[in-house]
């Protein structure tokens, strides 16, 4: 009957595969859960089988644990240490960058405050060599303001 089913139509091959797949997977699953029995015959020979016999004892079969070789474990540990060190370096760099951004922000705020003074004041004074207050010429005031604006453009 299977021969005729397969010969009749190429589409039937796929149907047959779909039909057999659950059956075969069930069989494979049954093999994975098989019981193992041990017994000793009259000559003292030890035997193992999947079918129980008189005088046989069931044996628990544990999965084999595969240990990695020492150099593989060392390599993994070294890789983990390297990863941890690199992660620590990144965290330190992030902290340093945050501090630098905070300092830059404070510096920019101070420059903006100084620039705001130029708009508020009309006259600028400085002390001369004798300690007297003298008015600063407008061209020097403007040059100083331009220098502040340049610092703001470059760093802020």
C-alpha cells in the first residue's frame, strides 16, 4: 500500500513524510527514556539489556558530564578577566567624561555671565600705574568682548 501511495503522486511523498515524522520522533523519544537492566549469568558474566530479566536490577544511567580541558578553562577565565578589566576601564572613562562635561558646562556658564556684563555696563574702568581709575577705550572693550565670544564659540 505504501508503494502505491508513493508511486501515485509526488505530493504523496510529502504527506508520507509528514505522517512518518511524528512516528519516528516518538520512537526516538522512547529510546532516550529507555531503562537499563543489569544481571549476572551462571558463569559470573555481567550483562546489560533494555529488557528486564529474572534477577536483573534496574540501573540509573546518568548523563556524562564532559569536562573542558584545563587550557580551555584558563582561556575562558582570561577572556572573562579581560572583559571585566575592559568594562572597568569603560566605566572609569564614562565617569571622567561626565566630570569633563560638568566642568565644561560650568566654564561655559561663567563665560556667558561675563558676556552678559558687557551688555549691562556702559563704561569700563581699570587702575593705572598710580592706582587711579581710568576709563577703558571702547575698542579694547570690544576686543575683550570678541575674545569672550570666540571662547564661547570654540568651547561651548
